[in-house]
């Protein structure tokens, strides 16, 4: 859902990850993913499915950059876009839990002394910011702020303060929180509130409170990889690979809205923590607190970094989100009742990327159904051999 780039403006789960083998025949899952990748003309495509806290299917096909030979692997790092919003909400909740903030802390409580911030914003709470009910307009209605953020070279907390001043110098669309309007700036403002209260930068808080506890050791911010070599997948715009740089992602000032990249294994550790909580099972973090993040306000379907939907293939609520910075696309679907997680990613944005990832989710759902059917089938009758004499 994040797309403001210049083009448009628990304990970690045990996982069985099959080793890469260049001389082995592709797996049936890889063959199916590669057919989808070719049909939608994408450089690379990847996905994984989880059940019972374990990855039961994982594959990556294609190349890291069009025109190059370097192939993607299941250990590569992928840009998650707005799928990182659930991570940001989780970090904020950890700050709330230890008393640095409260979910009813208001913009006025933290930034009331800033002359540029209109008084109409003072009563907006931290919770309303992460539920997109702050009164901020949708980002695409005001791309100028994102463009201005791109040119800043000051420390990130200072950049976020500048964003706060710019975004809150205009009156809210409405002041009662009755409307949901998707705003990346709301998450950036929430991160700025956390920085003001703690005196620390947002990125270091994410590492301390989320990445390190979940052993997400390959997770970081911005476009993955280096300029010097094609050591990680590169995002693509219009079929052209974009080397990692400040212009290969959204402005760093809105990292809380979605500039995280991660391996599929790292992402699965975070998703496993939320799945455990949704199922009421012990995990890395307090289940009741994460469940609160997964509940939307009355009459809404957006919680705190999660869309909460119903679908015929699963009893009970489903948690989902997608994300794109226009150079990548990622999507996740989680069914607590079925103990399922399915995620798909590609290193290109646009409608083809979304459709391809949806197709991958369907294939991963087939894998999970086959697993359930195999588990439900009675074991074969044991056949005795030999004379039976003693």
C-alpha cells in the first residue's frame, strides 16, 4: 500500500529451509512460480507458506536484476513496503508497554510547543495515527512533502520533525477520527513522537525492540544490497533495475511507514509472533497486547498495521496487508483459525506484480491444503512380513 516514491508520488519459530542446489531439478513449487513470473513478465518472484510455526514451502525464482545472470535465492533480502507497518505498530506497543508512550498520548502532549503545528491536531492520539484515523489526507493527495523529504540530508530524527511540521501545518480533513484515510505520514509522525519521548532514533528502537528479540538478523531499512555488485535483488521501475540509493526507496523519514527489507526467514519470524498471539499461544511477546493491535476500531477493517477481513476459505478473521514502493511488491495473508501464513514478494511494482503475487498466494494455499489432507489421512495399514513364528 505504500507508494509515495518519486514515480507516483515467540521465540523464533523453528524452520526447515531446503538448501539451494544449482545442479538439482527445480521443485514443483519453483516450476509453478516460474510460470507465473514469466506470464507476468517479472524479474523475480518468491513466496513461502507456514503452518504450526514452521515454513512448509519456500521458493524464489528469477534474477536479481533484469539483464544480469545473478539468480535470486530463498536467503535474499526483499523490500516489504507497507507490510512493515505491523512491525512499526509492534515497536510502538513495546514502547507503550514500558511506559515511554501511551496509546492515548496525543500530538499535543508531545509537540504542543511547535508553532507550525495547528491546534486542531493536538488531540489526535498515537492510536489514531497507526489506524489511519488521524485526519491526515491520503498521501497521494499531497506528494510535495515526500518530494521535499527526498532532498534532506540532516539526521533522520530532524527529517521526521520537518515532516511533522509540514504535515501538521495544514488543518485535518476531519477531527473526530471517523474516517479511515491511508497515510504513510501518520506512521512517520508516530515514529517522531517515539523519538521525542525517548531521545533515540526510530531505527535503533526497531533493532532493539523487534529485530534482535526475534533474531531478525538480516532485516534493515532501505533498498537492499550494494551499488558495487548485484549481491541482492534490485527493485525495478518499468522493467529497469534501480541500484540501491536514496532514490531506490521512499524517503528515509517515513521508514516507519514501510522501508524495511528482510529475508523471507526473518519475515516469517515476525509473522509467527503475530500468529502465535492471534491463536492465544505463548510466543515472543505478550499475546494480549498483539491481539489488541490486530483489532480494528468498531465499524472499521484496518487495525494497527493489519487489514482484518473475512474469506470463505477460512473460519474467523484473516489478517492481511500488502506493500509497494513502486519498485517492489509484497503481500501476506494470515489465518489464525487454520494456523496458516502465506506471503509473496517480487522485485517489481505495478499491477502485474500484484496479480502475480495473488497467484502465488493461491499456489501456497494449495500447498497448505495438501499438507492438511495428508495429516488427516489415516496411516497405511501395517503389513506383517515373515512367518510370524518365534
